C-alpha cells in the first residue's frame, strides 16, 4: 500500500481546487472564476485498491490586504509543512512572473519534493513553448522540483499521468482514513462552502470577497427532510442589498442553486433557510474569522 499527503500550492485562481476535483473525478471542493475562492485547508482523500492519497487544498498564496487574507496565506504555508509531496500549480496562460516567484519562495523553504504542474493547457495554442518557459523559470526558483507535467484540470488531459507520477513519489504507508471518507471536513463546512460558491458564481467585484457563510443549524427532521439554517455575513448594508437582490431574487437564486447541490451531496431532500447579516469590517475581525468561519483549526 502506498500512501501520503500531497499539498497543492500556487497563487490564487490557477486551478488548484479544480485540479483536485479532476483527479478525484468528483466535486469535493468549491471552484470559481474569481481569485481567493478557497480560504481553508481542506483534505480530500482519494482511496484506490492499493493506495490512499490525501490531497490538501489550500488558499492561493498572495500579498494579503486584510486579516482574513493574512490568515489564508498563513494556512497555505502551514499546510505544506510535513507533507510528502507538493504540487506547485502554475497557470499556463499567465506564465511565471512575480506572483509565482513569491509562491516559489515559500515552497523552497519547505525543502519538500515538488512536482511542477502547469495547468490550463487547453487554453493555449502553442503549449510546448509556453510550458517549457515556465518550467525553466520554476526550476531556477525552486530547487526541489523533481518532475513536471502539463495538464488541463478541466478537460482531464494528463491527469491520469499526474496521478501516476504522484504515486511513484509516495512512500509505502498505512491507510490514514476510512476508504469511504472523501474529506476531513464536517458536513456543516461543506454546506457553507457550497453556499459561498454560489455567491462567488452569482455576484461580482468586492461582494463575493466580502462574504462569509456560517451554518447555524443542520438537522434531519422526522419527515426525512434535512433542515439547514445558514447566515451569510457581509461587511456593508449595500452588500446586503445586493445579496438579497430586487424583491429577494438574488438570495432565492443562491438558495436554490446551493440547495440542489446539497441535496445531491446528502442524497436527501433539503430545506435551506438563509439569513444575511452585516458585520462591519469582519475581514479584519479575529472573532468571526477564527470562530464563526472556522479558520482557527486550520492554523494549528
Ligand atoms: N480552461 C481552463 N480553466 C481552468 C482549468 N483549471 C481551472 N480552471 C478555471 O480557473 C478558475 C479558477 O479555478 P479554481 O480551481 O477555483 O482555482 P484555485 O487555484 O483553487 O483558486 P483559489 O482557491 O482562489 O486559490 C475557474 O474558473 C476554473 O474553471 C483548466 O485546466 N482549464
Ligand atoms: Mg481553490
């Protein structure tokens, strides 16, 4: 049996979460076209006949502008410590610039074997040239790169090969989690994430980034319906207005889309009730970041 921990690292929006879902062949973590979607460390467990890989999804490493951002970067850096392998994910269309150099510095400090994963090659005409350039740059900045691969997390190109390369590098080891476990996160967390994903998909500019979601109640009632109460936190009343929308249309849409996915996840009927609360500058307030949104456990 081969097993081990594999952390994905990269700047925001390069496709780390999409890559995990692609390798796992199911949606485990949330994805959006906006940077800084992932805020936590989320372990995603892939169990095969003779292997178990624990992929650690992390927030994108960036220069933070508020306390929440500082914690996100800290979480990403801590998540790399002690893993067996790092996947350094770079966006093929963006090349290797300053933000990548910034990420490379943190990877370098870990001294852990790293596979360079150049993602989004489906968007490139001249793949080879662009990827080789990135590879050369990455190798000058990260001395522990042991292999590299060009993939598309969306089309699935080369994902099987990537899995093989990961397995080649992992040691013999025990099964860490039960074989039917897909993530180490509780249901409440996954539900809050799905709600947040819909907000990221449906709103724009500062609104998604100013939003946090906490699940207040989740219980199965006697009629078999799962009742969920969740609060969407925003920083300003104007954002509350946008989340609720004209005649409540936006919150209805968020609720409907999230409910469908939660029902799929649970295989049960769901009644989802959403509230919206304004918490002034919550992204700079430890209380809500660490406790209500649960980032404290990721920092340990
Ligand atoms: N065309 C294309 N788009 C991709 C690919 N991988 C990811 N994307 C898109 O890139 C965007 C960002 O994807 P995410 O998986 O959320 O990126 P991330 O690195 O996890 O981002 P953060 O959580 O913000 O750090 C989404 O719109 C994805 O659909 C790919 O291989 N090809
Ligand atoms: Mg992500």
